[in-house]
């Protein structure tokens, strides 16, 4: 079975993520919030690092319950900073809390975060037709700018593009890949 060339198949967790999640359209706000948190923690790191810690993140961040994360206090932040099973960055933890609050505001404004994020493509999936590797696009630039304007952090255009790939707004599977 042919897969995308970037995939390191020695990691079963990476293969499973590629085969079952990456590029698959997501419309559920809970899953959209989870991926937003994970993508923001990935900044400056390899995605496999985040994948290996995903279950620990799920436990540490209350199963990515956006309302709970939005209300984290200093005690919870300190507990997260002591948790060796996750990526311990005060800036990223603070951003997760801030972004949860903005996420909730977007839900109220649009009816759901899903409606908001998919509105940028009129609900259509962008399927790349070549194998040119990209790290950002005019679409990720536009969404990043809007999220930052709304107050989110750790949502630069490269992170947003990775997010769009992860949630299936963009299908970047290579043309030779069975998921294309």
C-alpha cells in the first residue's frame, strides 16, 4: 500500500494517524478544538512528538472540554507545568486557555466553530492536485489573520495550514497515496 512519502512508517501511531485521520473532514467542535490545541503545542516540534503524547494531553486537558479549558486557573496551569507526560510550555498552556475562550466566542457568533472554519471554503474540501509540498497558503494566511484578530495565539499561518490538513479542510495526500 502506497502512502505519503513524508510518513515515517516505523511508528505505528503515525501510520494510524495518516490512514485514519489526516485529511479526513472534521465537523465536530470537540474534535476541532482538540486538533487546534495539539497543533498549537506542535509549534517548533515534530508532529510525532505530539502524537506520542496525545493521550496524556487528552487526560491533562480534561478530554479537550473547551469550557473546562477556558476556565483553567493558576493552580491548574502549575499542575500542567509539572506534568512530564505533556509538552510543558507556559506560553502554549496560556495560549490554550486563551484560545478556548476565543473558540467559545466563535461558537456563539457562528453557531459552531465548524461553521466558522468551513465557511472559509464554502464547505468545500481543497484537494491538491500535485505533490508540491507547502507549509502555508493564502487560505491559511487569511484564517491565521482572522484568528489572531479575534485574540488567538499560536495560530500563525504554518500552524493553521497544518490544522487545515489535520481536519480535512485541505486534503494534501500525495497523488500516489492510497488516501488521495
